[in-house]
C-alpha cells in the first residue's frame, strides 16, 4: 500500500481523494496535475515550435506545475488530518459559538421599513 507522502507526490488528486477533502480541492489539484502531464508530454515531442528534440521550457513548466499540485495536496491532507484529530491549531478548536442573547442582525433593518 502506498503511503500518503508517496501518493501525493506521484498522483496528487488521487491522494486528496483518498486522504483529504475530495469535494473541496481534488478538482483544482487535478487540473494542475493534468496540465503538468500535458506540458511534459508536449515538451518531450518538441514543444510549441515542433522542433526536433525536446523543449526544455515546456518540460520545466510541467515539473513546476507538478510540484505545485503535490505541495497543494500535502497541505490539504495535512489540514484534514489536523482537523480530524482536533489538535490545538485546528480550526475546529477555534470555533466561536454565537450568543443566544444577541438580536437578529437584520431585525433593525426590517423595523425601519
């Protein structure tokens, strides 16, 4: 079985779908990852100009996009893990419960009209 770090490096959208919040960020991460695959593949066959050999600019751009997708996936997985474990820095620990004695915010506006 592939662990979280390896999966987030090899296939970031699948790592987020399995260990993170799939409905939140899997689609944007998948867009970056697929763009990186296309860019690398396009660079291997000659790039924009179709020149013989490789286009290192497109390959480098694809690698950068892949690194962004992998880092994003690691951040999402780390955040979800922190939230589910409810550590001290988790947003779940810093929720503000609304007071029951506070008036409804739009009540004054309704009375004015």
